[in-house]
C-alpha cells in the first residue's frame, strides 16, 4: 500500500478539525477552525451549513500543507460529526433552506410537549427508536423547519429538498463535482449512529421505520440512504481538497469516541467532556432498554459484522459552563484559569450550580427546568462559583454513571474519559470521588478523530483488525477516589436538592 496516512474530519459543535494519522496511530498534522455560532433568540442555536463546509475544506487544505502531503498520500478519510444537528438543502443547488438547527437548540421544547400529550407520554416511542420525545432529536427540528420555512414541506414532497445530519451534508459536498457536465450525482447517505438520533430509525431492524415516518409526516424521499459505519462509500470529487480519496467511515462524535477509546467489549464505558457530557457503554449486539432515563442507541456498525449497541447518557452543558462563566459573567480571563481559581478555595463553600440553561437531559428529561445557583451566602466569592461550575460536570456524570449501572446490571470499576475538561486535575479528582471508581485518561486524547480514522482504516485495510487497534490504547493518567464516603454522600445529596429546585421553572402556574 503506497499511501501511508489516513485522515479524519472531526466536525464538532464549536469547531471543525482535520487530522492526519500514521499507521502507529500518531497524529502527524492537524488543523482546526472555529465555526460561527448564531443565537437569534434565547434558547435558539444555529450553524451556517455553508460555513461548516467552507471551513472543512480549509482545514483539510491546511493540514495537508502542514504535513507536506497531497491527497494521494491518504489511504482514506473518516468523518465524525456533531449528531442531531439538522440541515435541509436543495439537491440541485446545494443551498440550505435555513441555518442548521443545532443539537442543543431548544426551540422545539413546546413541540415536544405537544407530541408527548398527543401520544400519551414521553417514552411511548422508545420501543422503536430507543429515544424519549425531546427537543434534542432531529425529527422535531425538521417539523419546525416545515412550519417556519415557506414552501419547504412541498419541496421535500417534490423530491427537491433533502435532509441530513452533518455527516450527510459533508459526504454530499465531498462527492459533489461542480465541473460542467460532471457525473455521477453527489452521494446522499448516513449510517446508524447518526440515523438513530432522528427518532425515525428502527434500532432493532437497522432501517428507517415507516411507522415513525408516517406518524411525523416526513416525506421518505428526503431521507439519506443508511449504510454501515465502516465501508468505502465513494471517493472525494476532483474539485475538493481530498480529490480521489476514499470516504471510508462515518460515526457520530460520541460513537467515534467510544471506538477511539477501544471500548470493543460489552460493559466497557467512556465519558467525553466537551460542550456537553456524553457517557456511552457498549452493551453488545442487542439493544438494552433503559428504565433509568438513558438512551438506548447505536454504538457502531462495521460492515459484515453485527451492529453494536450502547446505553447513553447525554448532558447538555458541561465544559460550555466554564466558557459561559468566562464570556457571560466575566469571572475568568481564560477557561484554563478555572482550575487555579477553584483551587484557591478549600471547597465549594456550599454553592451548587445546576446549568439547566435549556432544560435537563439525561436522566431527567425536563424541558421545563432552568439553571440555578443554590446555597449562596455573603461568604461566597467567584472562586466558589467557578468551583461549583467544575463540580457540576462531575455531579451530572455521576447521575449518568448510576443510571448505567442500574440499566446494565454491571458493577463498573473504571471510567475511560476524554475531552477538553480532562486536562483539569481538580475536576478529574472530584469525578473519581463522586464515582468511587478509577478514572482513566488515555495517552491520546483525540479519541473522536481517532475513532473515525480507526473505522476508515479498517475499511480500507490500513489496519487489519480491532486487536491491532486495542494494542494502541494506553493510559496517560489515572485518578482514584480520595474523599471520605460521608462527605461524598453529603455533597451529592445537596446536588440532588439543587436539581429539584431547577425543575418546573417554566410551568405556567409557577408551581413544581
């Protein structure tokens, strides 16, 4: 094999990256650019899909230049992406009909409540799609666009408007040859880890569910074809920065992190701390229903092998809370300063911060919750508030951890972590204190990009099997619990009390 490198597009909520890896699994070059965020109203979060595509092209070009490589040096490329974020565009012009509605956009909360009332509860669709009815998932975002973009529903019914999460949007553009008279048409596809976040995908049958599609009134022709997570789908068009490179993997970002952490065995678990917190456990080749507020979802699906399922806990606000403290309250000059400021006080001073800025995700699923800071006295300083902000991610992760053990019946002994917040030692130690298990941070923190690269590498024979990938995983640092149990239980109890205060804030009568 003449090509000696593999690429990964990592399109996230706040930025787009392109990473080039060698056969040893080391990153030889990368480039990252922030994407534009739009907040047209409180609770609304949008991205410009054209901006995402433009910056994806830019990071690919820049990374290749940094490594002095050409597209022919890459054996393939994998894609990982923010899930649920919804784009609808014209199949002929490539123009989106509206900004993309981002996964954490809360504008469909009222629509979710209406569907819950109509169908008789939040969980009635779980047996098919594994998900509760919530603003988080793509189908309600699609319905909002149909209701608010004139002519869009008709364009979809006519076959002119097509839908995709960001993976579909990127593959469509990567395979779109804009040269005059160019053929064939762009590829319109997705795979199970993204399809399952729409509420339209049957996770047991691994296909779009006709009953769900009819229920929500979605024109089926606008949906992408569902392929596996690891196979050669096509090649990048000549007009793109990766001309001729095979597109060989797609994984939603959290699923890519699960794969990049080499959680290949049933019962293995990873937790990612970025914008939000996302904890996934490999539960094997059959979906496991949740009775504890988690999501029954896809893990990954390699071509020629049984699909792997996961239990997932999703928290909307984790690392983004520290950014909010920096940008909105101006208590930090740099997010990196949070650890030092938090360590300047002995503890949280009785302060608990529930960052339910647009409701609570797992395990509560309360659209009516809002953020609260509890326990403030005249004694407290900004250091206590920042410390409470860091501890909030650990408390939220602990709620997910307990739900994982309850649903899976597995007593866990460790958690593999990744994401930007894992550089914060105070947070990592507090996380271990709450979970009462060892916390492992891997040697290579770019697990999301690695997961996409690993999947693509398997598809094209760059790596032979998962055992070869497993051998590359190594621990960089670990944290063991130190806090005494009584103190731990007291603090977690106060957290639960604060969460209860956040619920019901938006109820019309003002009562819980």
